[in-house]
C-alpha cells in the first residue's frame, strides 16, 4: 500500500503546495481522498494513468476539496476511460457533479457511480472495508478509514505434509484460509496455518475539529493523515473556523494509538511548515509534516522492515 | 500592454502545459481570456495579485476553459478582494458561477458582476473598446478583440508658443486632445498636435473553425492569439471537432493582416509544438507557438522598437 500526497494546501494554494488531495494505491486500485484543483495534471506528471480501478472519497463540499473533480472526470472521459468511476461523498456531491456535467456538455464514456453516504460502512470487499464518520466542521465533513481484513496466518508446509495433503490446489486453498475436503475429512485452515495476521488501517480526517468520536474511529491506525490547518499559536482561529492545530492533530494521533501521523491541509499563512511539525512531535513523536508529492510505502504491521522512528517509508519524487 | 500565456493546452493538460488561459495587462488592469484549471496557482507564482481591477472574458462553456474560474473567485474572496470582478461570457456563465457559488457556500467579499454577452460591443471606456464575435464551434464561442482608442497626435510646443498659449494646464489639456478657450478664442487640439496615432488591437479566437467573419473581425490586429489545436495533417479532425489547424490559424492571420500570430490551445497528442509553428510560418511568417508563461510586451504601432521578424517582444519567465 502506497500513500501519495498530491496536494497539501488548505483553502488557498501556494507556489509549492497544490490544493488538498491524498491518493492511496492498494493492489492496483486507486483511492482518492478529496480532489483539489490541479489534481489531473499531478496525476499526469506521476504517470499514474486514468483508467485504473478508482474510487474517489469526498470529505466535504468545500471548493478547495473538490474543484479538481470536474477536470479529472472530463479528462478521464477524453482519454476514453472505460472502467466505472465511483465517487462517495456527502449530500450535495451528486447534484454538484451531475449539474456541471450536464451544463458543460461533458460526455462520459464510462459509468459514473455517485453515492451520497452516511456514517458507517461505505464499502465492503473481501479484502478491505471503508468506513465514514462525521467530524465537526462548518459543513458536514466525513472522516474515513480504510481497514484491511486480517490475512490468514503463516502457512506451515510441515503440518500439511504430516496430514498427507498433496501440494498444489489444496495447499493453495488452505493458504488462503479456506477449508478443504481431503480423504473424506474436513481440514480447517487453522490446522496448517499460524495465527491470522492483522491488515493495515489508515485514517483520513478531512476538515474537522478534534473530537472524541474521531479518536475512537481512528483507533490503532498505522497511518493517520490529519488536517493541521493552523499552528498551536492560532488555536482560537482553528476553533472559530472548525479546523485543527498541529498539536490537536497530534493529540488525536496519540490518543488513538496511531503509529505514523502525517499532517496536511496547511494554511498558506505559514511559510515554514517544520514549525508545525515540531509542535506536533512534542505530543506524538512519529509525525511528518506532508509536502506535495511525498509518498509513503506502508508495509504490513507484521512485516515492518523500516525502523525509522519517523516514517514507515518516505521519499520525495 | 503585456500578454502572458498562463496556459496553452486544449482539452487536456500535459506535464508542461496548463489548460488554456491568456492574460492581458493594460495600464494596471487585468483582462483574462478564459480561465483553465490551475490559473489561480499560476497567478500566485507570478505574484500578480488578486485585488487588481480585473475583467474575465469566457469564450465558451467548455470545462477546459472555465474550471479555473471557481477556484480563482474563491481565492480572491479568501484574500479579501474588495474591488468588483467583472465576468463576461455566453449564456450559461451566470448559472454556472452562481449555482456553484451557492451550492458550495462560497462567501464573496466583493461584487461579482456577470454579464451574458451577445455579439458586438462588450465594453467601451474612454481608453479602449472590447468587441465579441461568434465563431464556429460545437458550443457558442465568442472571439474577442481589444481595440485601444487612437491617441492624440504628437504635441508641437512651437505651435502652442506661436499662439501665445501659456505652458501648464492649457498645454496639458491640448496634449490630451481637448479643445481649450484662450483669449476669447477656441483653440482646437489639431492646431498644436500632429496626426492622431493608432491604438493597439489584439484578437483572441477562443475555440473555432476559421471563418471569413472572423478574418474581418481580426482585421489589422497587432497580435492575434489563435487556437491551433491540430497540425495540418489532422485537418479532418479539426473540421470534425470544430477546431483550427496551425495552417488555418495562419491563414486567418495573413488574411486579416495581423502582425504577430501567437498559436495556443494545442492538443496533447503533439509532443513537438515547433512542427505546428513551422507549418504556420510557411503561411504567416511572423508566428510564435506559445508556451506556458511566455510573455509579450506590445509597444504602440508608431513606437515599434523591436525589429525581430518573429516577435514584438518575448521572454520566458
């Protein structure tokens, strides 16, 4: 699983930060969380491709989070996308997209599936689940978590051999956690596998004040991408405008026992974002202030190969 | 007068070209012709400022020409613009802007004046006029010309002295082309001035097939910024999609006796735009294929200091 920060600015872009958008790539599938203006050009620069299985999650209906959606959809269509595109967001997202598509005469080659969501389970596949939870912002904001299902435990060939199960399809089925029938007996995966291994969990805050409901929602995240619009010195402003400070984001990360906290959605008033990073690290040491095009490779919790105290893996493109 | 190409891509951006937008700066006033996605960030990079006297002209209601408008307007408001913003465009522009502004809860600090235009005179000031003319595109497209009023001729102090007119306010009025009263006589500016000097004229095509009406409309342009979506080798495609080839743009420039032709709005299929430039130069020698952030300083026709056969003045920022 890979996380790429496509844009890290809140409200207004700067010369170095595009408007907010976070991309998660998992098993060849793209998950966008918000799509600020300019996201289509960033995708082109990264050569990510416009015809991948794609789901877009909109946290809330503010322009800085969605103005890149229309251009992205139009370009996907001009580049003859044929896979369906799924968009999930709060009430209003359907009207915003369909009205503009109609009024501007955008012809879609692909199926655009728009779902206005509520709190709770948004998607369930046999690999992962995505949940939404309301935050506390000036417009209805959904935070999201992507939680992978647990994977089957490690396969022990010795145990399979002891049961005389022949290699091949039957081994493969057991490895995937499926029970099999062999010699008129039922063999359970637990007879040849170790303990099931946890999947990964990531959280995305959208724009919000910190809340205890969200702390619970983000519990045990491997990575939490949290808005940090303001410095701790502008706490009143954060409160007034329903945003979070760097320190508040760090408190959410700490209380939810998040591993890595990535700060994003910075106000353009701050030239030096490392100050916000320092503030947050005093509360939650494993914090990174995001920059555009930073990317993070996220190994399985039981396979952690990277021991840096700050990042699971990080590189600037 | 200065022309800056903010974006030169048609339909789809590339890694080096943003979507179409052309900025004309005249006497401290900004004139945008279209506002493709990302225009607000380009303005920030150029440090042009969000609170200048500004008029935005929309050629037609296709996404690639207007998706930058919403973000630009939102950012102007967040940066507490207080001057009115004037937007001129075809039927539909009002609904597009007002519906999105309302649905996304954008609060405007400034007066947004939207005018749905028809062919003919759009603006008249005491310095210049802006005209619109319909093109031939898949949606109603307006081409525009900005034509400065003629300036008074050169002032001859000797003639003024001969008439015994004292230096000061009266000279100044005559220099500005106003008649004065002196010694119970009316003095006309023509008594002390040379021939009136022509103002500058620029044309912007928007998206269109070449037409004889447009050739007439662009007559004697100092600079014509014309779409050149396709190479001459894709003429059928240009015809089918209501666009122009490089050669067709050059024919319009030649027949309208334009001085400098700037090609823009290139299809993303062409990696090497200089091929389109070469095609056009065979018809109209004084042609430049535009790149993002190219800018052109446009002297008065009677003050031409730059003798290059290709450009009036050009520099890459």
